[in-house]
């Protein structure tokens, strides 16, 4: 507890009889603290004393004082203050003198009657030490050397989140443990939380969930989601499944064997009808995909156009609808060694997703994800945003994207994409036709 500044004996109330006569009871102190003329003034005095270590050599001010406050300050200073005054200031020492003279209690004792004075300087020092401890803890994490990890921590430090973590006593070590355990093997979030944190609900809500999502957004170089599909996609990008019914994949013409789901897919392919498959179905009815070649697009408009233009003659086509879900990856794993022709929008997120797919699937090749396809279509369109990404399969593509500064969405390339699908469909219809290069699809 802060100690009041010692005042010269000549400035104290010397007479014990006078002090006894003027002394406030506890209820009197509380009434004074809530008095309309004193309440804001005493609150400002508390803040000042907590900042400066309890010294009375400062000044406090009231903005837009009411009549009660103006009268109190006139009484303290002995100086008239106009009713039109928009800001009134008074010395803490004068406030202390007035309280002692009229009420027989000093400013420090009055304020501490309701609650001890805090030492803001000491608290700030303790918080700084605690923040450093959190950063030291984070530096032991599995991804401490990664650029996204440093970006995440720097953001927490700059916007005050680390200070709020310290003040709330949040278990920051749990966040580090979660990140260290990722990516997960397509695991339901409650199962993962129980395995890593011994609490099935640890990631279901609350600040811990928010901190982890913020880290994952930095990891995947996407904005922090606020729920719904973007949040599901972010969880699934690191192998965590929020809901096996919400995790879906849109499919066209992918016949399969292996029970009920395989029959559904085969019948839908015979009719050229798109079908939406859930992760729940894929897990309950495991299947085998025998296609030798599968095309993957990002936007449903491409699959819809293929269904309308080619029907049952389209080769197998899977739509990721953005970040590939766990359902997408589960279905592709069932395809074994099929050639996977993968594409996304030609923006920084899209090329990053394509690069991840090429790393994940040994048989994956880019489909119209090169500078030859990008440049003719890049004369207009939305501006490229986000963190630039390398295009290792075609370095000229990233150079062209930097130069043009425009994104090329898949919808702009529907005509050549349909040409590729039509050619592949004809080839697959020939007896003994094997997957080969698709014209202009590099």
C-alpha cells in the first residue's frame, strides 16, 4: 500500500479535540466519495496518486464540470470559477488541505477507506516481467523460428493482447502446446483438445480459442475469421475437424466402390449430376476411387459449368470451395495414385494453396496455373492483396503477378478449363485411354 506524503506538523490539525469533532465515520466517508461535487474529483485524485507513487505535488482537472463540482473547487481554491468554464484544475495539496480542515481526514486516508491505492509503476513493472516470461515460453515452441510465429507474437505484443493475457492470468502455455501439436491427423477438435490439454472443451470457446485462431491465421496468412465457413476452413487447414457434417466436398463424376457411398457416387456420375459428400459419410462408408485422373478446382462455378456443358462426359472433378476441407483430403486419399490436376484462383492465396497441394500429393500437377494462362487475363480484375508467394512450378508466374498486380479468378478461365475437361473426357472414353498431359494445362 502506498504511504501518504508526510506533511509538516504545522500544517496538520493540532488539536485532538478539533480532530475528534471533525472526524468522519465510515458511512460519512462513503457519502463524500459519492457526493456529486466530489466524486469525479476524488476519482481523478486516485488515478494521479496511483500513477505518481502517492505524492501530493500534482494537479488534477475536471472536463466540463457541473455546478456541484464547480462549487467544490471554488471552496478548495478560494477563487471564483465561471459557470462557463469548460475545464477546472486544482492542486492535490489544496484538496488535501480542504479535506483536513473541513472533515478531519487527509486525501490519502479518505481514498484508502474504500480501496487501497494501487502502484501503477510497480504493476507496470510486474506486467513487463510477466510479458517477457510469456515470450520466453513461446520461444521454446516448435515453430519459434518460423516467420509467421514471430509475426503472431509481434502482433500480440503491439496491440496489448499479451498484457491482457497477463492481467487475466490466461494459460498461455496451453496455446504453445496446441501449436506444437499441429498439424493434427484430421482429428475432431474435442478429441484433440482432450489429448493435448486434458479438456475436451478447451478450444470450444473463450480467449484460448481466440489466441489459437489468431496464430493459425498468421500461419496460413489469412485474416482472422469471425466464425462460420472461414473459421472451419482455418481449423481444417491444420488437420482439426470442427464438425464432420460441416466438412464437405463437392464432386462431379467420380465413380467409386466400397458400399453405400460408392454406389451413390457411381450413380451420380452416370447421370452427370454433382454430389456433395460429407466427412461423416466418408468415415462411415469408406470407399475406393479407381479413377486414373482427377481434376481439382476452387470455385463451384467451374464445376457447375462442367456439369451443364459436359454432363456425364466430364472427367472426375472435385471442387474445394476455397481452402480444402478434411473431406477433400479424405476423398483424395481414397484415390490412391491417381494423377491430380490441381488449380486455384490466380491470386496469392490461390498459388499458396496450389503449392501446398503439390507438396501434399506426389501425383499432383498444376492445372493452368502458369504465366501463359495468367498474363492474357490479367488486364483487369481485383487487385492482388496479401503476402506474395513463390510459384516454384513456374517462377515466371509470380513475376508476372508482381508486375500486373491483378488477381485472375477461375471464373475468367472457364472456357479454357472446359476445353481441358472436354479433351480429358474424350481421352478417358477411349478404350485403354490412360491419363496424359492436358493441352495447355501446365
